[in-house]
C-alpha cells in the first residue's frame, strides 16, 4: 500500500511488549479529523475550522501512517478519562457494529483504519483461570499483521492539543486459535482489495460489504507459548517472541544446563527430568561431575543419624577421613561421598584398641567417626533404626 506521509521514528513506540496507552502505528486515508465524507450537522468536534471546505476524493487517494494512542477516546469527551475507562475501548466487537447506533457509529462510517503490528499475545487459561500461559501469534509467512481498526481525534476542554486514539476490531477466533481464546483481531491482508475497501474514504456510510470484511482470518498463523515475563507491563525483550521450548531461547533452563552429549530437541518429559536433576545437583554445564547420580541434601541431627559401620582393624595406607565428611542418604538409596581426604603421619596414627577406648569414653553418636562401633540400644531397635550395613545388604 502507498504511504504519502509517515511519522518520525521517535513518535511510535517500538517494543516487544505493547500495552494499552502506548502510541502505535496506524495506517489510514488522509482525511480531515472529522473523518471521510461531508461534515455532519451537530458534530461537536470543534478542533476543525468551521470554514473548512468539503474534501473531494478523486482517483488519487492519499494514505498516511500516523502515531496514535491505543484505547479510543471519542471526540465528544470533555476531560481526560482514567485508565479503567480507556481499557474498555481498546477493542470493538464486530457484532457491535452491525446496527447503526452506539458509540462506534460515527467512527465505523467515517474513521476506519488499519493497525500495523508484527503479532499479538493471548493468554491460555488453565486450572480454572488460576494459571495463565502467554502465547505469541504471528503470520506463518512472517508478513506484518494488519488489524482492522477505528480511530478518532479529541481535544479536551481548555487544551490546545489534539489527541489521536484508536481501537482494534475483534471477531470470532478461527479454527487455529479456538483452543486459545474465543476472540481474535480482524486481520486483513496487506495490499489486498479488503484493505482498499476498508479504508476507502468514498464509503462514508456503513454497509453490508464493510461488515462482511470483519471475519476470522483464513490464512495460516503460528502460535506458541512464550515467556511469562511478557505479562508484566514495562518488561521488554526480543526473547518475548521466541518459543519457550526453542533452542534460541537462552532463558530456557533446559538449554542453559544442557551438555554437549544431550540433544537439544527433547520431549517435555525428558526436559522436566533434566530440570529436576539440575535442581538437585546444581551442577552447571561443562563442569565435570564425579558421580552421575543426583545428590540429595538430608538435614538431620546426630540423634537421627544411622548407626555407624564397624571399622576393620586396619586402615588403608595411613589415610583417615575427617569427621562429618560422609553424608548418608537412605532416601536416595546411596551414599554421597566427599572426596576430601588428608594424610595422617605415623606419629598421629593410633592403635584400634586406643580408638575403641576413646570412643567408649566420649560416647559419640557420629555416623562418620573413624574407629567407633557402638551397640544399638533397645530403644533404637524398637523405633525402626537399623545398622547402615543393612542398607547395602538388601
């Protein structure tokens, strides 16, 4: 479509998270602020000069791109409305335009436009609306989307500034988006006869032909879940339009912790399993692991510790382990061993009998003390405690 006039780049909000109240890009016929056709009697938008001549449209119609605020404010508004009021006019239902009455009556006849965007977001509700998953919708051919819209111009009392605003017309969802929502924007094909008819300033009366343009999109769309961060107004990132499960999405935890051996294209069950292992082990990518089994931290006191393992009479090569360095995890059915060892000098090495005497004197209950072997008390036997060796003999 031809463009005879366009705004400065700074006048249009370029963002990956466009919210109501932002200034977007609107394409329309170059007509006066009161709209196409002759000016009607009783029209109260006094921002146009009273002696403005009627506009005659020949074969050469001018079109313009203009920055407008999302959330239509009708021309008869006297004061700046609050945010809640504006939110009610960000969309206009197609079935509300059938009859020639209501707040959209003037705009649908004389002030039609096309809203230009790369795509739009819609939230899938789950668990009775408790969970909302954002989805991004775009054309499969990557062309810009052209939404059918209405615009208006208002000038508040006591103000010299004109405010241009717009709304997007919605219709029933097509088969592709029925699972997501029951409504979708009316999408017109760029450069098509649909757009020329919709924007034609000669058509200043509402007709069945114009109403028939407001229908679900029959082309192919792409729809996929994206980051929930897009739900926070003010957040802005190019990752918002990248699929959550995509290899390009660096915020995907599965991609962050994936190793060179693991393929990127995992199914949901495999991805979830990988995330759980990462959460348990906390080992980032490219860090060598001593054991592939997941680590489970068990918080327990000495009183709840399993009974110690009887130690052989001789220890290997003069090595001994520090107290508290072996953590037993019966829930995981394995023992997590800390690799930290220290060499003991011959002078420090004591006989097993001496260790036994010291163990009896100290009455320790540590599960990791080297050289202690306490007998199980009756109270412990009755409450289900077992020797640690029983876990490895099963």
